[in-house]
C-alpha cells in the first residue's frame, strides 16, 4: 500500500543498436510513421519489444541502498507491525506479498532519509530514540520492556520500531535545518485567515485524518489501487493511525495522519468537498489532489467559535451488573429487566448508591468525563440528560448491563477566537510538507539501489 517508489537504479542511456546481434535487430518492431506523443516525456517508442525476461517471483525482498543493507528480516519485522494493525483481520496471501513489496519501498525511503540526515551531520542519539520508544510504549499502556515483549510476540522487534523512530527523528531534524528556515508565512496571510474565521462564526470545522500517497501520471492507477487496498484493510479492522504512520508520505505520518481541526475551506478543493459530504467515522478516497491521492478519515466535527455541547465535562456515577458464566439469554433478559425497573427510581447520585446496594451492583465514579469521549451512541443521550438523571440501561449478555447517572455538569464556554500562532504553524507545515516530498523525490532519483 502506498506509492511506487521512484528509485533510479541506472541512468537512462541510448540503446547501442550496433552491438546487438543481428537476430535481435530483426525482432525490432518499428513505430508508426506518425506516433502519438509520449506523455511520459521519455521519448519511448509506441511499439516496444522487451529483450529478456523479468520474473517478479525471482526478486527477493532485500536491497542495498547506497551501501546500506536492508535485510529480509528488516522487511518481515516491519511487515509484522502492519499485520498487527489489522486487529486480527486476515490478510490474503496476494495482499500480504504486495504489502511486503511496499514495506521494502518504505524502508528504502527511510534509509535515504537517515543517510541524508547523517550527510548533513545530524546525529540522533540512542537516548533520544529510547525516549521516543518509551513514549510509544506508554501510548500502548506498556513499559518499554513490556512493549519489547509484545513486539516479539507479534513477530516484530524493538529494533524495527526503533529504526522507524530513528528515521522520523532524523528526517524531521533535517527538514528543520534545510527546509523550514526557507518557508515564509506573512502576518498578512495569517490575519486574512483570522478575519475569515471570525466572519464565519458558526460555520463547520472538521477534525480529519489523512493518508497521502504521491504519484506520477505513469503510476497513478497503481497508487490509486494501493489506496483502495488500504481503505479495505482499515474497514476490515485495521488501524487508520497505524497505516498512516507506515504509508502516508505527508509530514503528519508521524502523528498517525492527524490533520487537527480545520475548516473545509483550508483544505485543497477536492478534500474540502469530500470533508463536507462525509459523516463522522467515515473514510473517503482515493481523492485526486496535486502530486498524488489522499485517503480522508473524518474523526469529528464542530462549529467554528461556537460552544459544543459535547465538550461538557460530566461527573458520572456508573452502576453495573454482570452475568455469571453460563447465563442463558432468557436469564440475562430477566435480570436486565429487573435492573432497568430499579434504576428508574434513581433521583440523584445519593439514591443511586442505595439502588446499587439493593441490586448488588458495582458502582464506579468518574469526575472528568467529556461527552465527546463517550461512545457515539451515548453522546446525544448524555447531552439531553439533566443532573441527577440516569440513562436507560445499556450493555450486552457478555459485558453486563449498566446505567450512568449524572452527578454534575460543567458546560463548555463559548469557544475563543482563532489562534494566529496555530494558523501560522499550520501554513508553515503545509509548505514544509510540500518541499519535503520534493526533497525525498530527488533522493530517490539519485540513489543507487541494488536489489538482491
């Protein structure tokens, strides 16, 4: 999944027809007298005869990139990270093989980035890598040692993940030195956006995720197919964030493709149109944009400079009952009905405690719960429930039944005006991202890559 890497193995050279065997010359099919223009710009004849065979099955997933070796183990361990991101969903063998090829391309890019950073005397210390690794482990609610064991269990390794971290840190540091200082955003541009936002109070603002795959006219169809496969894997249970980290060529790949909160008008026209038509939780793509295609994921939506009821912070008391193993559906339904009748009498968190004691229900309190952090099915419900009231029972025979009682509510204040510094940072990031893609493209073109 992703983009076909534009790595140049050898320079294009004119064919020396004089040294070809006579039999080979006799096999050449000459082009028409007035051939159609070649859109590639490479002046390739319309009628082509291929000499020799190119059997893809003979290619092994290893390469030497400007002298640095990418081993089969490197590829397989990185592939294991992607397979794990599918949350147990089966990946067909042909798709797995295509993923393996794409992983090799990603590792080639990663190697080029590390090499270029080193060539510019940018060194990433082991302490910096370990610190980032520990942060990733915390995101998985694990210690670094537990994360290492977890990766090994998946068929990956801490070395593979640390190599990816090394590449991201080195490339970002390089961009900060070689690209970012030459990107300028004027105060007038920022003020213009601030003025438009203020004039658009109440308009829609969206929180989007993106996976960007660069393409050329020659490989556009293949890249679009790659994007469709990524979307299929995510719909089957794969992690959008994990796929964005592995395959997106935008600078936001390091944060799982998160674009943050933006107004549709701030996005390229094609993405803006898609973001307006999408529902929260939906994906759209592949969407053609300059330089490639994008996959969009709509994380959330709100109104510009308008208080969002889902930002209310609740103090909740949860009452729950579970069903012993072996409980039949009929028994669970009867117990849930009894629970539902008893919780109807709740009038405030004080009485909720009495009901819990009568039913033998477990009771848990939490004083800092945002409505938007609750499951989507409960958000609208909790927005309209008053302090002291309880939700209808919800749950399942497997997980038990529970109700939530609102003990307190802090409603959101009217949103503050747009932050000029945030807007400037976003504009700078967009421009750095565009130049970074060109930078990597040039590195690919000049690379010497020997596939083994």
